[in-house]
C-alpha cells in the first residue's frame, strides 16, 4: 500500500547499504515517498549518490552536523529543489571509538562527552530549528534513532548511552515545542544491527548473540524492520503519535532476566 505517496523525505545518516538509514530509505520509497539524501563527507559522496539513484533520487547534499552552518547550508540548497517536505530522518551518532569500551568513569573525556552529545543529540535540535519552516504537509514527522543504552546500564556503550538519553529527552521536548505546528517527533530504539557505526562498539558480536538467545522473538532485528516502523511513524496512520521512543528490538527491552538454560 503506497501510504506515503505524495510525501517528501529528507534522510541524514547513510554511510553504506548496511546503514539503518538505508533500510528506512528503501521502506519509505516502497511506500511511495520521494527522497532526498545527505552525506557527511567527500569519502561517502559517491556511495550515497549511488544509493540515492537506486531510489530514483538525484538530490544528494553535503551535511556534516559537527560543522557550524552546515545544516543551514544544506537546507538552503534543498529549498532550491523542494520548497517544503514532510519527513525528516535523523539517523546519525558519533562518539570517539576509544571511549566505547571499558569502564565509563575511566574512559570518558570532557571532549568526548561534548562531541558525543553535540553530534548525536544537539544536531537533532539544530535540524528541527532550521527545518521547521519547511516541514509542512498533512502530518509532518521527524524520526531519530536511539538505543536501549539510553535507559539501561550497558557494557562498553558508555558515553553514547548518556548521549542517547539526551536524544530521547530531546525528542520529547521537540515534540512538545513543535506540536503546535502539527509536527510530530519520535524515535525508534533499535536492537543491535551490524553497521559501520556498530563496528566501533567493543564486543558487538556478543551483543547480537545475547539478543538472539534472550529476546522474546529469539532473533535480531533487520534494517528493513526498522525501516518499516519508520514508514509507519511517517504515515498519516501515526498522526496521533508524538514524543515517543518506539522499540524495534525483538522485545529485548522487556525482559527482566536472561534465559536460564
Ligand atoms: O546497532 C546499531 N547499529 C544501532 C544503531 C542500534 C540502535 C541505534 N542505532 C543508531 C545509531 O546510534 C545512529 O544514531 O542508529 C543511527 C544510525 O546508525 P547506523 O546505521 O548503525 O550506523 P552507520 O551506518 O555507520 O551510519 C551512521 C552515520 C555515520 O557513519 P560512520 O560509520 O561514518 O560514523 O552517521 C553519520 C555518518 O555518516 N554521521 C554524521 N553525519 C553527519 N554529520 C556525522 C556528522 N558529524 N557523524 C556521523
């Protein structure tokens, strides 16, 4: 069913065809949305252009959210093609690799803490501030990506968990602030998925095995499953949902204890 026909979506955070943002792009496209993309740096440009082409899009713009003015410049360029759009996907995060292992109190630096929060959480606020005038249409929807480490203590996830807690609070405050313009803001808390960003997290393979063994559904999630949930949140069918963290994690977040056997 093409329930996103006529909607336009801007997607930030594609680094490869394993990226969660790519699963979201394919799903949005399959549901009828028109897409535009950003890439973080020149190294990723060609790859993102190729993936955009697969979705029938030739709107591919540079945007490094850590650079002052980059979001504004990207939206300025986008406005040359689209005067308004309906869906904004924020699927990016960063923390220094060396801080994503070991003991949180020993490993976390002030610079790493600020960088993780700035790129992984503040960027969503800046994007919403800048994009709000362009987010029009029947039921505009902003979607970000979080992880269970925002609300639970996790090995190795460290400063990124604290940044994700900030992101989830950010989503609630943005939902509150943008609600008066009928803009909804939600995030999807995804189970672990092997992507480039995940490769930076120590013992990631063990996390995948643990979820497969212990989640209610006894399997890991795919970027397609996350993508289809994003498509739902972006659709008019989700017009009553805002400020939420929706778990797409095979139910792992509800368990109180791992399997006994
Ligand atoms: O298990 C996972 N993979 C999970 C990821 C579980 C739950 C949540 N997430 C989140 C991540 O924290 C992130 O917010 O999903 C989001 C997307 O992550 P991903 O799809 O796992 O990762 P990846 O394919 O690497 O794409 C993220 C991209 C970056 O890739 P690299 O690997 O080069 O860091 O985010 C982009 C970058 O392209 N990114 C930026 N984009 C613009 N400006 C910036 C930046 N400063 N920094 C990173």
